[in-house]
C-alpha cells in the first residue's frame, strides 16, 4: 500500500566534544533526502525507524560530522525479511554490505526493535572521511529493509589504498540477450575491505553487463584505485553436463491417451514441486537443483510461479501477499525461473513452468505475456512443459475458455512441448476439460490431490486417466507418517509423471508436506536430521524411482600459454602483436582487453586468437585474453613494452641485440634488453661493482643509478657507457 512521505528534521551532531574513537549515531529518520520508487519510504515505530525501503535504486541521503581526518567504518541496525544487501556511498567511494534475514518466523517484521541485528563495524569497509561534515548515501540493492540507525566509528587501520579486487560473480555466465550485475569489493594489503570508486569498461556501465545475440567470450574490466581486474564473460546457451532423463526419453508427447516419451512408451518420473515463488524463493536456485539431482536422483522439478496471490487481486492489485510475484516484479520473477530452467537443462531433467494462480481467468493478458516470454526463451528445449492454470477456483467451462486463449499463444512459439491444463475442484477433474486441447497435439491434463483429504479415491473407477486422457500429476501430498494412500503404486502402474509438494521448509500444518524442517535454511547439503520424515522418504523414493543415474560427460580441459616466438618489446612506430597458444581445445572464442598501461592502446580484431596493437605512450602494457571452448573459460595475461620515447642519444644496439634506453638518463633509470640470456654488472669508474643480476632474452630489465655521472655497463661480454645527467 502506498503511503505518503513524512518530512523529518535532521538530527544535529556536535563533533567538537566527540573523542576520535567514539561511535557517532545517525538516526535513520534523519535523512536529508529520500528517493522512493513505486512505494514511498515512510517512518515507522513512532517515527523512529525507516520502512518501505524495499526497492533497488531507492536512496536515503544523510550527513555526519567526524572530528578528524581518517579511515572510518559504518554499522547499522536493521530488520529484513530476506537476505540482501545495502550499499553505502561516500563521494563515489562505496561498499556493499550483505544483510541477513530474520528467519524462523512468519511475521518477520514483528521482531522487537531491541532484538534487531546490527551490522558489525569490523565486517564493513574502510571509508576515508574528512574532519567536519560528510555526506553518505544508503542505496538499496534490491531487498526490503527497515533501518533504525547508522553508526560511524574511526578505525585503527591506516591503510586505505586498494591492493586487490574481488568480484561477485568471479565469472559472468549468461545467455544471449541477458544482463548480469557485477559487485566488486576492494581490499588493502592486509585484506581489509576498502570503500573505493569504480571505473568500468564500456561494456559494463554501472556494473551491468548486457549480452548481445551471439554466443562467445568477452571480458569486463574493473578498476578500483590503481588496481584493475578482468572478469571473464561467457555468453552461451545452457548445455547438459551429464546424460540423464531427457537424453533417455527425449521430447515428451501425448499418444494413445497417455504421456509418452520419444519412443512412444509411457514414462513415469518423480521429483518435487517447489513452494510458491513469492514465499520461499531461497530454494529456487541452481545449487538446490544440483544437489537434488546428485544425491536424490530426481527426474523433474515443478516451478509454481506466483502470479498475483491473494483475494480479489485483479480488482485490487495491492492486496497480494507480497510484491515478489509476476504481477508486481516480473523481471525478478523471470530471473528466478530462468535460473531454475537453466539448472534443469544442465542436469538433463524435465521442468514444469507453472502459472500458479487460482484465478487465472482474470489474468488472461498477463498469462499471455508470461507464456510468450518463457516459450520464446525455453521452447526449443525438450526439458520444458507448461502448466497454464493452477487449481482453478471456478467451473470447468471457464477453464476451457481460458485454455483456448492461452494454448494458441504457446503453440505460436513452441510447436510441441507439452501443455498441461488444470480443472475444477482444485484440478481433480482432468477428464472434464479435455475439449481445451481440441485441434492441438501434446495437451495433457493434471490431477492434484492430498491423502489427508482422501483425494486418492478419485482414481477408483477412472480407468481412462492416462489410458485415454493424458494425465500428469503436478502436485500431490501425503498424510501423517509416510502415508501415500496407495498413490505411489497408482503412479507406477499407470506410468505417470508426479511432482510431490514441496521443496521448502514451511512449518506448522504444512510441515507434513515440506522436505525440510522449519528451522533449516540450507539450500543444499542438509543432513537427514534436518529433514521432515515425509520429505526424506519422498526424496528417497524419487531416488529409487528409476534404475539409472546421471552419466557425467567428459569435462573439457585445455590450457593457455605464450605463443611461440611472441615478441615482448616493440620499437617506436612499431605495431605490437598479441597471440596465445591453445592446447587441448579447438573452435574457441577469444576476447582481448587491455588491463593497464601508460595510455589506451587500440586492439584490432580483439575477438581473434591473434591481434595487432597500436600503442600510445611508451611503457609497459598488460593485456588479457579470455578464451571459451564451449564449456569452460580460461584467461591468459601478456605484458608488452613499447619504446615510444628515446633520448636525444638513440638507444644503442649491438649485433647481439643489446639495447639500453634512455641513455643519457635524467633520473638515473635505464631499461636494458638483450637478445640472449646473460649476466649484467654495473660498475662505477673506479671498477667497483654496484649491481649484479641476470636477464632473460628480450625481456626488459629496469635498473636505477642514484648519483649523476658516468658508469660502465657489462652485458655478457659487451660493455656500454651509462650517463646520468
């Protein structure tokens, strides 16, 4: 529900009597400016906390006075219903703080303020603040937060210089025409996080990388302080990592009134349905699917995508349970589903994309938008099925009328993947809506039932179900302790696909059907003790439902090295050459980027294995190539030296390939390059050896001589005069 802004007065802070180690509090309601989006930021708890700070891009601006220059750290007291993050920005230098959810209770927002968690000072970044007034911004990065106050404290740390960078993710993997955000973190030499400004390469404005329509490799360059980091990018459609169920059964279809595989045989598979996407999204992730397949051999997943859950939401959209649904947050919901479908494809299992709405007849246009997106994106994969109406709370005629509007939309994009239709009585009458599929192939009908209410009795006398009427059981639940009411035998005997409810940790009465206990929030690697009895039993049943397991495909293993004859030093006016040697792979894609250098270099054919370089100023240039072999990526770094400027006395070069530059030198610094590996000695005019070292062929070596004068350089058997002006 939208609420109005309430203007507040900024709390004043007097720095003059605050010792440097004191914690300076800034109340959350003391913002000087607030940028809201669809729902306005408000004050709660009698005006003492900020609420409805819940959309990515919302900003709260504050002022804080500190007594002296130095490195400071932030803390803040907050409450959140799900994990997320908050960015604090000071004059462009920022750090992203990871926040945790108040788990374990349904009404997370009712936790008393004195029990709200605080972000620890020591876990945050070091910010450089100046004595006096400083402005900082709290930027929402996409989670709902209630904030009580901020605190600022001077750190005992003195090193605010960036020494290294990490990114999340370390590698960008996405499909064509997708986008992904990169979150960088800077660290000082001691490994402490440091707030820093960020400079992005042109292909990742504000840290958002958007892929084009082609597959291949790319690279994002991140610069914080004087340090740069390359983030490899892979743009590719998902591929299976092992042969499993879809490889065996192929594209499913309906034949002779049953759901069959590519060979015309009935196919019986088992796996979990997840819980409503708006209520238990933390299990909607790749890690969960990977774990379920590897440990429990599941053969399919069902994705109940929340559309607009609640009563009469078609007339009052604000009445939904929350806003994490397709109606209010379509992009968020699409990303959630896309990750799960990708995981299903990679694991070679089937996936049902479910328009999980009891009143779908009121959302026809939204349903068309929903299935247009997912059919266009995933319709080419045999893994995918579409469930168009979840447990209709209406009559069968309305269901058929709705289906006749949605099926043509899907079939206009996806010719043959199975479409599943619900029915009245919460999808318990599959034979009552078969006219919905008239004129179309591969239309199936679902049955839902729960043993606790005796729904298993629906099957008695219904011999036509999956023997005349193609049926898929997309949701069902047991009763009591491992009581399936005989349904598992029915599923086996009739060759049925079934998805049991549900992969989550919902407690209370729902614990009868939840895989995990209510206090378990692990998305993978949970123990047997952290599972409900029925959840453990059903997953073990799924594991043994078929008599085969995933067959892992060979993983590509290739290496990169310096190309034969790679030249490292280039004279003034000469073009550089980038090249890399690939061993163990073919048909790779390449992307060269400049990592560092005295000026910008121009790379021609930056998506080729070898490329030419036009240098700018003289000095060392570092380049990186990202190589993708169709499965994995690797990076290789190459440093080239460009001798753009030489002194008035040209660099001396012997027949052996010895070069010394600049010579004379104004600051006592020289570069030495020899054609062969040899020993080098620097003498003064009295014959005293000042420096002694070895050099490698064609690899520049820098030396420094402090005092002005003339010196003698011995390189192998050759002698040169060095002049420091």
